[in-house]
C-alpha cells in the first residue's frame, strides 16, 4: 500500500518529467531576423577615381530553420542601399547598383551565444550577377520570450570581383 509520502514523491517525479517534456516542446524551429548593417570593401573607388575603403549602408533579412539546438539552415539576404564603384581584379573600374546578396547558409551553434555561418549564393545587380561565398559569425542574446538581439560579422567573397565585410546588428523572432 502506498503511503502519502510515497504518493507525494511519485507526484513530484511525474510533474518534473511533464515540465521537462513541455520545455522540449517549446523549441522553436523558425527564426527570422532584420539586420541593419554596413558593408565594407577595400576595393572601392571614390569620386576622384582613386581606390579607397568604402563603408556602405545595408539592410538584411535572414530566415533560419533550426534543425536542432546546434544546426540550422537558412536563406540570408543583404541589400546595399547605395550605388558604388570598385576596382576589379583586372584594374578596371566597375559599377554596382544597389546589389542584393542572396545566400543559402548553414549555421552551427558553437556556444550558447556564438554561431558560425558558412554559405554560398549570388549577388544580384543590374550590371551583372556575381557568385558569393560567405563565412561569418553571429553573437546573440535572448531579450525576452522568443526574441533575440544579435551582432554579426560576415565576409562575402565575390568570385572574380570585390569582397565585402558586413557588420550588422539585428533583432530576431523565433516561432
């Protein structure tokens, strides 16, 4: 026969297991983030036609599907909101009109806050489309239930063109 103290212990054990399973069910697979950033390129050309380091304002919209606590896949976009010129590998000055980078990426959460990102895609502009390989890191803080603030730095290697480093600050929502 079960005594009251045994029933109490059994109740505690069952309720703690229910809480753990409820926490596991709360894992959100989808995350969308809006990023305000600056793209930096050392191959820029100023108004006098001289090679210079350019800082260009950008916006980003990132979507990630989290496979589990560590791995994610996503579609990341960056839109540079200014026209600019750069010096190509053949020393010819080329123009870019508000390019949009679209990258399919994979993420691996190294620590609770740090995520490493690797991806490939294209940068689209009216002059020409360029292939892109992206490498980066993201550092995020939870600021409420299902909300996160993040700082990230991505390096985009444009095939046979210029390269950019993009520093951004974003706000994300998980659902």
